[in-house]
C-alpha cells in the first residue's frame, strides 16, 4: 500500500479515526477524574563510619539500612511519631533505596496529600536514625557489662589468701586486665563515632506523582490517533466494497467510463434528469463526460444497441440509463430508451411518463413470436409483481414499434414502455420474438439504451446481453461488493456480451468539486 493509498484510506475512514480519538480522550479524562491523587516526599539519611583506631579494627558493624527501615521496631517507632494507631498503614506508604557509593538511605513516602507524605518520610527517616543510635548504645552497654564482669573477676582473684605472692594469680590478673583494656578501647571507639546516622536532607512537602490531566489528555489523543488509524486501515483492508478506479479495472478487465457524483437534489427526488433540470451541475457535466467516453468507444458501431445493468438492485442503473439517454438526445441524435426490467420497471417514473396502461416491449415481443405454441391464448391476469393491471383486450395482429413509442418531452428521446404482458420475462427475452424487436429498434434510432434487471438477481440481463452490441455496468461506490462485480463481469463474458466498462455511481466529493467551482463560479 502506497502513502497516497494510506492517506486516501484515512480520508475515507475519518469518522473511525475521530470516534477512536474521542473515546480515548474521554477514557483518559474519566481516569483523571476518578484516580486518587498522590504525592511523594523523600528524606535522606546519611550513615557515618566509626573513627579509625590504631589497630584498624572496626568496632561496630551497622545492619543493612533497608533491613533497619523495614524492621518492625522501626515501623512501630515511626507510627508513634505520626501518632498512627496502625504501623502497617504508614509502612505501606514507604519505600527505601541505598546509594551504593555513599551508603546513604533515601526514604520515600507516597500519600494522598503533600503534608502527609512529608510527615511519613520524615518520621521513618528519624525512626531509622533512632534505631541506629539504639543499636550503637546496645553495643556500648554490652561492653560496659563485660568490663564490669572482668573487673569483678580481678577483685575475686586478688581477694584470695596469698594472692599477692601467688605467681599464677598474678598472671590471671594480668590477662584479665588486658581484656578489660581491649574492651575499653572498643567501647571508646564506638562512643567516639557517634552519631552513626543523621537526617542529612529532611523531607519537604510532597510533589504530585503520576500523570497530570494534561499529560493524560495528550496520551489519550495519541493513543486514539494510533488506534483510529489502525482501525481505519484494518476496516479498509477487510472492506470488500468497490472504491477506486484501479481496483475496478483490475477486477473487470475493462475501463472506468465515468464517475457520477452523489447529488443531494437527486436523493431528495427534486432532480431525476440532470441535463434538463440542473444542466450546470457537476452531475450533468459528469453525464456528458460519460456520453463522450461511450461515443469514442462506439465510433465504429452504427446505431449501437446497449444494455445498462448492475450487479444488484439499488446501484442506480435506471437513473444512469435515463440521464445518458437524455444527454445523447440533446446532441441531436435519435434515441430510444427501452424499459426492459419486467420485474421492477422504474424507467417510466424516472422520465416522468405515465405508461402503466400502454402496451410496450413485452407486447411487441409476443407479437413477433413465430412459434404458435408460445402464442398467448388467454388474457393475462393482473401481475402480482408489478401491480400493473392486464389489458382488457390483448392487441391483435402485428404491433408496430412506431405505434408503441412514447414521447418523453425531451426532443429526440422516445421511450418504449415495459408493456402489459410481463409474465415469464426470461422466456420472452430468450424466445424468437426478441431478435425482430431489437432489429426494429436499431432501424428506428441512432442509439438504443435498454434498462435491464440486475445481472445477479435474474437471468434476464444475461439473455439480453448476448443480443446487444455491448453492456454498461453500473456500480455504487462504497456499496457494491467487489465479489458481486467480478461475478457480474464473468457472467456477461460467459454469454459473450461485450462489457464496455463501468460507471461508478454515487461518488462522494472528488476532483469534480473543484471543477464545478471553477466552471460555474458567478
């Protein structure tokens, strides 16, 4: 897929993209309103090493800062500072990290308000400092107790009778005295190194955490755009409807004859023949372009007899037939347009001709029927499909085409109505009475256009196509299925019908808008 095709897809699927963006931004906005605000505050606890001694021995090894932070005693002490009844409540709001270079502990508290996060961070930092001091004091007290015990031992040794002259007692006293000296040195080193921990950077009022509303809005916008573009491309890839000219020409192996824009006045019923009722509209210009394309294709075909059909109902074949016939007639040509859709005849209404009670194509075919067994022997009953009443008397004898043609009000354009006896249309089109009718039509006009049923709905169009000089296929942009278009083309090729090309109907926008603005600016 090229960049141009991608951009065309985005233009075509703009509503999908807009909806995706709106949904994503709305979800982000809703989340920003329902989420609980949170704030973070941090305090830095610095640990000091004990003073160096002559022996190089470190008399005090502190516990891990993280272990000290998460210890139950620290949590209880911090809860006491905060006056919280539940230590677990504040503990769930605290995390810690240690700098591997300096050994400093960063205490971070997250809470629902700036003041609460500040208080929790400061309380836990102070609790860690207090716990470290208590740990150091416990070691000092341990040394004090050991020194007292050894001092008491010396007193006991010296109190023995004859201890002053006993060399063994003297040796023991000397050994214990050495132990006391070592303990006193270690104790003094611990006391000299205090304090072992201090709050170097106190906690400040907490700052907001998470994403702000503006950031959430931007994220929602970007996510919506990405999702919308992805959905647009996916929908377009899965969409099997007719879209552009290259796609059509590949499927049909034929040209795109013209594109007729979707017209608001046509949809509302105000305009049915654009070249007569709105001759300066872009729709009228597009019909003229279609006529020109066909004239080039049919330059070597005298009195061409063309069939206008579509894959399915609703593509606008009758509208294209009537407007193309009017465009041809306005050039001075003799044009006959034939209502050949026996099942749903609408050409008469489009041209504004009241012909429901008039004989027409079906009666002319029967009049030319050469097989006696196929000759109608009874007056047909009312047709349940069309609701048109049967004639009170079947025209007797041979009918002449000239007697059945109806003036349309457009100079040079005449209509052959659908007729009265419309039962068994496939048998009528495929019977021996059809060929003489087509020969008569060709002799009476410069060009003949037949409005036929959809190809995939009935076999009528395929039967007629095999007897015409060519077929014009009408499809609705964005509505006609690609598969239907391919099956229609294959069916017409199967009966050796020359498919002249396709008319893309109900095209929205396009280059024609700019042309119209240029050509008819007042």
